[in-house]
């Protein structure tokens, strides 16, 4: 905060708290994936929304430490063009 010359009172604002909660919520799935000792499998769920926007749900599947199946949504990038392998790869990489 001092580096950016921002008042220390800013941390008391509800908007700042919301920003931090959103940032930490996005890190939680990555932290879960870092703790996985076995394999992580990725799947893709492609569909066209009502407004003709092509979307690709990217999921990670794994077993937690007690062996329970887990599935995490990693992202939903839009896909340019048809649901073809090259377009899917461009949206994921």
C-alpha cells in the first residue's frame, strides 16, 4: 500500500474486503490442486450459449487425501469458431 501511495484506511472499506475475498476464492482451487499426490485429469465441456457464444468449461478431476472424488471448475474461456480441437487448445493454453 505504501509503495502505491494508497491510504492505509482503504483496507477498512467493504469494497477492499470484497476484492480480497474474490482473490482468495480464486486461489483456493489452485491450492487444492497443489496438494494432490496422485493424477489430475482434465475434461472439457463445450456448449453454445443462447447468445451464440461458444464456451468451454475446463475441469480438473482428482482424488482428495481420503480418496473422495473431486471436480473443480478451472475456467470458462470463450472459443472462437467451431468446437474443433485446435480452437479448444487455443482457448485452454
